[in-house]
C-alpha cells in the first residue's frame, strides 16, 4: 500500500482553498448532488446564527488518566486555541492545589488576542477566591443538585446547596467577573430542580447557564427536550433566558450529536475538548463540533477550521496519547483512501468520496495503492509528470510497489504494533499496587492489615 499525497484535480484543489462551503451549492446547482441539510424543514427555527466555542482541554482534557502538562505545554495549547478563534478557554481549577493556582495565574497574565480566559470553582467561597486571586475574569461555578449527588457526594441538603450557590455567585459578581453556572449531572436531575437552581443562579447574577451531561447519558432527542423545557421554564418564571451552554460527555459516542441537538434548540455556547480528550470516553471533540456546525449547518463558530489539525497534533503530543487513526477531521486516516474503485473515483472527481475537501481543514487527501489494484493511479501519476510508459512498464512499477509493502510480513508488522502498545502502557501505567503500598509504608511505617481493594492513582 503506497501512499500518494495530494492527488486529484489540481484546479479543483486550488479552488477549494477559496470556495469553502459554496462547493456543495455548486454541485447541487449543477444537478449532481442533493443536500438534505439545506432543506428549510431540516433547519430548526431556533438555530442560532453564531455559536461560541468554549474549550475545556486544559481543564477537563487534563483529567484524562495519567495526563500531565508542563506549564509551557499549557500555554502553547491555550495560545493555539486563542489563535484558532475559540471564544472561552477554561485554563484550570485553581482550588485544586497551590501549583495549579500558580499556573492559572501565570496563564491569565499571558495576554490573549480574543478569548475569554476562565477557571473553574466549586460552589464554595474559597474556590471562587482562588480564581479571583489568579486575576481570572470569568468563573464557571459548578455544583450538582440531584438526589444522588446530594446524598452520596456533597452530603448536604438542597437548601444548603442553593444557599452556597447563591452566595458564591453573588460574591464573584461583586468582584466584577463573568459567572457561568454549571449544573453538573443536569441530564439526570428532575426538571423542576434544574429550574429551581437555575432561577436562583440567574437572580444571584449568573451570566450563563450550563447543562452538563456529566455521564453522557442523554440521547439527542432527550437533549432537545431538556433544553426546550429549561428555556421555556426560565422564560415563564424570569421573563428572560440567559445564554445557555451544554457540556456533553461521550460515554455512548453521542457527545457531538447531543451538542448539535442542543444547538438545534438555540444553545449558542458549546463546550468541547480538542480531539475529545477528557475523563473516561472524553467530551465532545472541538474539531467534530466545529466542522459539523460550519459545514453541515452553515453556522459561524468563529473558529478557523484550518487550525484544527495543528491543535489536535499539539494536544496529542502534549498528552502523549495517540488520537485514533480513523478519528473524524483530525485522524491520520480521515482523508485516506485505498479501495481501488474509490481511488479511481477520486481521480475523476475528488468529492465522489470526500465528505468535504480536506483543504478546508488544511489537510491533504492520501491515496493508497491497494493489493488488488493501483494501475490507474500509477498511470495518472506518470501522465501528470509527463512520463510515457508502456503498459508492461506500468505493470512492473505496480508489481514493485506491492512487493515492497508485502516484504514486511504480517508477523513482523504485528510485533511492531504490540511493541508500540506495550510502550504506550508503560508510559501511562500510573503506579502499581506494590508501589502504592511501598509509599504508604515509607510514610506511616505500617503494612496493610486487611487486604484493600485495588486503586489506580493518577500520577504525578
Ligand atoms: Zn465534564
């Protein structure tokens, strides 16, 4: 399988750089394709004109087990997010530790072109203070409010949580910052309780309200139901609805779909992480949400799609975690083709098998010669280079290309693959049970008396 980069009609390729979304309209006008996304019926009336991207790669993304970023890496990612046109960048959680607080404070002073720099706080005064100490101008204050969390995690009454939330928001607002109220696990909270705490938050001064699908439990239609009922409920009780935002986890692979469903109900702030990094299965990937909004919905996100790939590569490098090859938009194989029939089609017209021109995201198509074909691809390449070849010469070129790939036997390829996997595991193993109890013994001078259940500890 040989890879030829940037094959395809050059004129078309050059056009793509400037054509952007009009390319689909052009094909439609020529009667060559249908585009159901453009049907008025399929564009919900509440669709916003502009969506603002709120990125949590530096807050939630780093909660990926064993991921740790240096200060330089954090700043680099934050700057790239800013340059890409992300509206809000959540840079961390100052109350976590003194070290985290210092890092957030330094980032807040780095100077950004246009993004609002935010840092998270629980609904406690000390957490808000930690953010204010960093010179942060926007604070997402988060708390859950459903029975499960009140009983097993916060161990507080509803009244207490309401009181803390109101006090914290008022306190932050007195210091002139933007406050986003984030309702954790909102997707598993009864509607009347969501409305109760959202109303309290707005009356206390919250500027935006965030519905978090903390365990990725919603379906797109349930998301639309939830958003529309929250919106209507607030409109009824407050006579206004502040900007709404959603934070969707990807436990069922629905983070992007649920985020888009919320936008269909008028939500204009979407939370993402680069390449979908984050706890467990991660959160809605920045590049998927942006590409879908820009290309499938024709909504302006303010994000320069050409910067998405570079951002993903930087995050992959800093996180030392590989992005899956077939990941939409930023995966290695997102624009790679091997099946001979597809390759032939690509040569005739690239959009035959391309969902959108890869140039839109500053990428190139990659055509591979498969085991079963490749003659036509080689012939086209030679023609383009002005080389005249006899049919037997083309056959010979194809034969030689294939034998190169096949000289690497399957066993050898698998060995390399497992070595890479083993090294990856070593890179992110956390600490072992033995190492954990060794540390405990060094500090307490005691050995465990009863067997303890195993626990993976995040390092460092
Ligand atoms: Zn989250």
